[in-house]
C-alpha cells in the first residue's frame, strides 16, 4: 500500500464540508417550511416564539445559500412541500413539531461541526447551540448531547433534513 496516512486531502475535506453545508441548507429549507405549519397552528401564547424560530431559520438558510455559492457550488433548492412526521391539527402538535424540527436541525449541524474547519466550525457550533436551546424551550427538557442523541436509531433523523420532500 502506498501513500500517506496524514489524513484526508484538502479536496476531500472541502467536498465533505460542502456536502455538510448542503445538508444544513436542506435542513433549513425544511425547517422554514415546518415553521410555517407551526405558525398556522400554534396558540397565541407561543406565537412570538414561533415567529422567532421561523426568522432564525430563514436567516440561517440565507447565510448558507451565500456560503455554498462562495464555494462555487449551486445551493440545494427547497422542495415545494415536505412530509411532516405526524399530523399537526392543534397547538400541542405544533409545539411537538417545532421541537422535532429543532432536534433534526441540531443533528445536521452536528455533522457540519464535524466536517468543517475553523470559522465555519464555530458558526456551525453556534447554530447547533441555538437549535438545541430552541428545542429545549419547545420540548420543556433537554438531552445530554444535542444533535447526537436525537439521531440515534432513527432513519428520518439521519437523512439530513427535518422532513422528507413530497412529490
């Protein structure tokens, strides 16, 4: 066997980082869609919190679009619609959906933290932290390792997006 064992090449690292960026962007697209559903069902007492989550995900989505373009790639497009993990018929289900969205976004950002370097890693860690804090607020409790524990053993959570696109 020939070659160096010094680690992955810069090209493969950049490709992994771009893949993780695109996954984070796809997750943000889905979260924006999901928060639209949350906003339509959430009670008045938590409407401001839902709006803040929606705004935060829109801002992250827009920043990720710029980052992907800066790397010379075409940003992944949003789907026209996304399948929700469960029916959202009332305010209680809207709260559960918001917590689920945040947990799934945190998982995707944990992948970006692992794939990224330097400044992008810090930004991804900040996004992970923000999603974890929002998840705690929605859920009313926390997990030991946000972005990791939620992903264990669930196919949907490891897909890289909060909700699957529909046709």
